[in-house]
C-alpha cells in the first residue's frame, strides 16, 4: 500500500456492501455525499474525451460490445488510425476543454509491432498538454513498461461485473486475466482506471461483488468508471432488462463510500439519463465524465448540453 492510500479500507466483506446498498435512499446519499466532501471539492468535475483508435473485428466475445467479431452489430472493421488523425482529434478535445484524452482499441491485447507507434502517439498527445489514457486489452509486463516509459498516465481495464457473473457475459477470457493485467499496470507505475457496467442482467449481489473486488485491490483504482449498458443491436445483450435509475445511483454512492479518494466516473449511458438523474449521480459522488459527442462507437450527450447542465448545477470543469 502506498502512503497516498493509507487509511483506506481494503477488507470489505460483501455483506457490509450489501447492507450499504440496502440503506434507505436518503441515507445512502447522505453517507456518500459526506464522504465525498471530506476528500473533494464537490463542485468540480473532471472531463475526459474518448477516441476509438482501432474499430471492430475484436476476437473477444464480450456480450455487450459492438466491436466483437462474434456479434452482428453491423460495425465495419477498421485498421489502427494514423497518428496525425489521432493528434488532430486530441487537439480538438483539448480546445473543447478536456483534460484527458482516452484512446481505445478493439483488441484482445496489443501486438509488439504496434507498440512503437502507440508510444509515439502517447508522447505527442502528452506534448499537447493532455493527460493520456489507453485501453488496449490485456497487457504483459513488458508492454506495460513500454507504455509507461512513453508517458502513458492511465490504463483503462474494466472488471465489468462480479467474478461469479463474468462467464455469463464473456467466455474468451477469465476474470483472473483481467486481475493479472491490472496487477501488471499497477506494477508499471501507471495509474489504474477500472470499473464496470450495470445492466448486463446481473443482480444486486453481483454489483456488490464487483465493488468489493475493486475496493479490495491492494490499491484503489485512481479512476472508477461506472457504465450503464448501452444496448447494441446484434449483441447478445440487446434485449436485457434496464437497471432502475435509483439502483444505478446507489451503486455510484457505494463506489464513493468504498473508494473515497478515487475519481468515480459517470461513464457510458448518459444519453439515456435525464439531467436530474445525472445531478443525483454527481451528488452521490460521481466527479468525472466522458465528454464529447461520441464515446467509442456509441453516441454521448452533445457538449453544449453538458455545458448547460454544468452551468445549471454550478459545476466547474477544472481538474
Ligand atoms: N478492448 C479493450 C477492453 O475490452 O479492455 C478496450 C475497449 S472496451 C470497448 C472498454 C470498455 O468499454 C469495456 O470494458 C466496457 O466496460 C465498456 N463498454 C463496451 N461496450 C459497452 C456498452 N455497450 N455499454 C457500456 N459500456 C460498454
Ligand atoms: C469505460 O469504462 N467506458 C468507456 C471507456 N472506459 C473506454 C467506453 C464506453 C464504451 C461505450 C460503448 C461504445 O462507445 O462502443
Ligand atoms: Fe473487444 Fe474490448 Fe469489445 Fe471486449 S469490450 S469485444 S475486448 S473491444
């Protein structure tokens, strides 16, 4: 455990987390917001912009994903984007106010032949004055070291759901593979961005187990994205029942309570959330979002709409 991490708990029992989830809504919000105020300026949120630098044709079978070659989402497979195109998108994101640029690739893991190009991209995006994040699939120690040496600030690698529910959603890799990559990323010295998705058909215990796994990592991820499933036609999860909005807010609140110093990111699915729901997520402790009209392949709220929302809520976007 690092110094920064001292005083934080890493020994949560699932029953304790379920008890938090079961609290009356006002109590859970009050508790989460109290913790939130101890550690953060609660009127300030961080914004990151995403770019899919390699689209489609992914060999993994993640049941939620438009980019898996196993599903018929109609998405055309593309090659890794050219560096200049990526840099142009990064400049635009910076001009529009993003502080971090997150690049995603539809890979099971990157190949060594892609590494020098990826490392150049990282260095040049950093030189624009942006923090960098990548999500490229599984990493071994050597590749994690190369990314770190190039200056990559964050690596995103989600656990997505509970260990028990994982193989209902993904069969081409195991939960332990995810944990192994997270360890390699942590050991390399990069910051960890790791969270999950709600709405995969999981139950409340699965949600508690996901949060328990995240909070009981040796160090809490610096960034914890909580995604609401975006249902994609042609994927196995296209018809799954939606998660109740208040349940989603409860999960944000419990993430804040368990990981008080982490950035909790209200991630995919905001287009389906009204302003009032997002406001409650921000009250419950979400302090980061993806900003820009597109996520990886799916739409995100218009930046203008987000600005209006921030202004109506008195939120600043300056970390
Ligand atoms: N291939 C890499 C991987 O899986 O780690 C990186 C890209 S992957 C698209 C990044 C994350 O986006 C996934 O782990 C998942 O949590 C999230 N995601 C993907 N499709 C989604 C969807 N339809 N709705 C919500 N979140 C989604
Ligand atoms: C994360 O947890 N959510 C982002 C980011 N990390 C890479 C991705 C959301 C993807 C939503 C579906 C899509 O755009 O294809
Ligand atoms: Fe591939 Fe990532 Fe999509 Fe899974 S989530 S199919 S690994 S791009």
